[in-house]
């Protein structure tokens, strides 16, 4: 009898997924569709505990406590360990890597990518995606099309 193992795709979202959830953006449905599609595809998000994403997550949870979309995302991130994996500082293995081409506020993302080489960064920042791919790491530019983005990410793994 053959054993079948399904591996989860590791997704590293940057702050766009949070920004889209905020009031006035008219894009919460895109973030929610992204989460839903990732759940259906058995993806796992990597979220670095010490990073801009986590800081923004907590800031938005305080700024928008009554916003249902923000509250659901915060709850998922903090409580759904079947979908979200918190990356601790002792897991970061990026010593000696040249990150000089990466903007300072995005280096925490690239350090996660170096530490988890099978991970794919999903970003709306074309400059960052270009710099990440030049480092031979995985990144996909997100253009608000959930299925196309996840298909491209799957092709990289």
C-alpha cells in the first residue's frame, strides 16, 4: 500500500493582505478570497513574529476592532495553526546573505525566504518581487487575481 502525503505550499504574504481589509479600500473581498483559496489549496502562511506584518496586524486590530474582515483575519492569524505558522527569530537563517538591494522595511520578508527556501512571497510590490527573484528566491507579483497568483506560486514549488 502506497502512502500518500500532501505537502502544503508555504505562502509569505506581505502587508497588502492587511491593507486590502481596511475600510475605504473597496478590496476586502480580494483578501478574503485569497484566504479562502489558500485554505482550499491547503496552503500555509508564514508570518514572522518580529516583523512589519505582525506590527501592522496588531495595529489594525486596535484601529479597526469593529471591522469584521480585519477581526476575522486577526483571529485566523492568532488562532488557526492549521493555516498559519508563526516564524520565531531562532528559526531565521539569513546570516551572511547580502540584502543590500532589499529595502530595509522588507528585509524581514527576505530573511524568512532564505530560512524557508520552499516558501513563495506574494507581494503587490513589483520592485520587491524583482529584487527577490534576482536573489534566486521565490516571489509572485499579485495583481488582485487570486487564482492566477496562486497558480504561479504553485508552479514555482
